[in-house]
């Protein structure tokens, strides 16, 4: 039942990826912008716009957790990165030999 709920859930990002290039200055020093760029794919369909990107892993930011100082999405991301690091550890290359000391020059 829970798996079915999670599979049927759609949690997309906002989906607004229009680009803004330039601005129109106002007399009071402010400015107005207008969206004028977007993306479309090789099949001539708009990408992302008005649809958003489906997350790989859905993590809710519940108000109580956020108010308690937690960031569930960040915490999950760190957990997953740490799992990858532990599953695929990498070794740093050995330290190169120390550089030779500079010779003392006369007068220094």
C-alpha cells in the first residue's frame, strides 16, 4: 500500500527554467525583467518548463523537523554521499618528496 502510494506520487520541482537576459531600467533606479529564453529538445518538445524534474529520491521537509533545525533533504544527501564513499573508497596518492631548501644567497 505504501509502495503504491509512493509510486503514484508526483513530486516535481517548480519547472520554471526560463532565462532572463538584460533588464529595463526604471526612473527610480529599479528595473523590470522579462523571461525570454527556454530549452527544447531534439524532438521539438519543451524541456522541464511547466513540468519540473522528478527527484530521484523524494524527501519531505516536514515543518516540525525544519523548525527543530534539521534539513531532511540535506541530511539524506549527506547520508547517500557517505554510503558511496564507504562503498567505493579512494586512496590519495602519496605525498611527493619535500622540495629542497633554497640555498642561502649572500646578503640575506
